[in-house]
C-alpha cells in the first residue's frame, strides 16, 4: 500500500512540475514580447519627437536620462 502511494505521489509531482514549467515558460515568452514591443515603441517615439540633429536614438536616450537624473536632483 505504501509503495503504491509513493508511486502516485511521484506521478503527481512530475505532472505538477510539467505544468509549472509550461506556465513559467509561457509567462517568460509573454514578458519578452511585451518588453520588446515597448522598447520598439519607445525607440520610434524618441526617433520621431526627441532626436536632435546628428544624434542616434541611443544617444538621445542617454541625453534624456541624464537630464531626468539632473532634474530629479534639483527637486
């Protein structure tokens, strides 16, 4: 009887582990897609509205981040 319960317990744990792996994997895929989509939107916004002449998107982001940090120190 005890051996049978151990077998059942092992099967249940394996099943839960597969479910857990599936859920976590799905969450990570969704998270990556959302973050990637946000970054693309952010880059396009910076490119269209906040870019100075002869400046790359990355340079503009660094400039804006530096300004934000300076402004927050002055508050």
